[in-house]
C-alpha cells in the first residue's frame, strides 16, 4: 500500500520518501495535528497552534522542534522574534510506501500509529464539513460517496488510482498561478482498498 498524504501535481513540488527515522519523527498524535494545521492553514507560531489545539505552548514548541529536526517543517526567517518564532511546512510532498517497513519490526508500531492517526484526520475533516454552515452553492457541490461494487485486479486498482491522481493534478493550481475568483481551499480525500468477503476469502 502506498500512502499519499499530500499528493501534489507531478511537477509542482519535490517528493520525499519517508524512511524509518522520519516516520518515527512524525508518528505522534500531536505532531501530526500540528503538521496538519501548518499544511492546511499556513505558517503559525507555537502560541497560536497551542490555542487551536488546547495544548501547553511549551509542549507544542517541543514538538515543533522535533518536526523541524526531522525535516517536516522549518522556521520562517524574517518573521517574528527570538521569543516568538513562526513555523511553516517544508515544501516537499511526503510519500509513504508501507512495503518499505514490512520487514522492519521496530517500525511497525510507528507505522500503525501513523496510519490510524491519518485516517482519523480524514474522518475529522469530513465531520467538520458536515457540522459547519455552508451556503447552498458550496453545500450542493460537496460529496461524501463510496463505491463498493468494483471487482479489480491489483494492476487495475493501481491504474484506477493513477487515473484519479491525474484528474486531481489537472485541477490543481500550479506554483505562481492564481486561483479563480471565489475559489476556496478544497480537500479531496481518496481511500481505495480491497475488501475481504465474508469468511475471509479475498
């Protein structure tokens, strides 16, 4: 299984393949929440992040330094003060191939935690959208859908995912381009996976 938490257009930003060390550096519930906020909402200080997350500023600062040590975020130079630093995500798309950790027992715990927290983040985004008030023009174009009647081989599933990624890439504003007037940030979440039938057969 390959996870693309931040799937970019093919040429928009470089990719980094997560190794065991970087995975362990990110696989913590609070660090993943911090990284998500910096990814979705842009640069912030430890104080602002702590307020949003309901955490102690010192605790958030410690996790920010940890994320920076592992190359996920960096200080935004020329902004803030020595006592109040601004942090931003490093402009690299992180790619996780779970097969890389299949034979590494020491990383299984971090991998399981990371994947479960990632799915929880996806769930929280959907529930937030459903709980929020939106104008009809936006409410009527959002979707929460699933299709469960496909029968695919591994190669066909890979082809399906590649085609879907290509569609998203075509609708992604490139570096240096301006979005259309009235455009808002849009989250597209894609989960595609095989399901075992009753009795455990594939």
